[in-house]
C-alpha cells in the first residue's frame, strides 16, 4: 500500500522516455563508431609517429572540454532564470503550529489523552482504513485505550496484563 502516490501526467513521462531512448541511441552510435575507427586504424599497421596521434587526441579532449563548458553555462543560466522566476513564490507553505486543543479535536480524543500520548516514547497506534483512531497501546504504562463504537473518542479500557 502506497502512503504517498503522486500520479504523473502521461506527457512528461513520454518526454522522459523519448529523451532517454535518444540518449542511449546516440551513446551506442558513438561507441560503435569509436570502436570501428580503432579497429580500422589497427588494420593499417602500427604508427611510427605518435606525436600526431597525441595532438589529435588533445584536439578531441579540447572539443569535449568546450562542449562541457557550453552545457555547464546553459545549465547555469537556466538555474539562475528559474531561481529569479520563483523568487517571490513559495512552493511549500509552512503549516501553522497546532494547539493541543486543535490536535485533540482533529484526532477525536480527550485533551488529557493527547497530553499523555505526547509524553510517551513508545506507542502502538491502530487506525482504520480512513485514518480514524481505533486504539492506542502504551507498553511503558501497561495501558490500552480503545475507541468506542458509538463515538470516536477513545476511552481507557483498562490495564493490560
């Protein structure tokens, strides 16, 4: 059973899947071409001049470095834009602090029981499918509180043995 389920719209999921497939295809194509080029170079025989090969390798590394810096700049500009765009917008509003009376009424229990529950270090809380409080077990105090069927307020049933 999932406690938190956030369904995503089909369009963002489809875009993610398409971009992932494209990235894998490009990666496999680049690897294939690189391996084929290495094999073709080996067929021509050993190279005597290693300096030209080293320089062509440095050119490739320089190209990779320039492309990496370009991508980093684009991502930095995008992040700065998003930060400025959302500067006055608070996504997660803070929940106001509940008083003990409000907390007691939201759970449908007596305020004295709420105070007792807050002081306990070990509790076993039983809820129904809708989240209503059915019973509370406090092993430290050897007590068991159960909700009456007629009303939603738990009462002391007795000490457990």
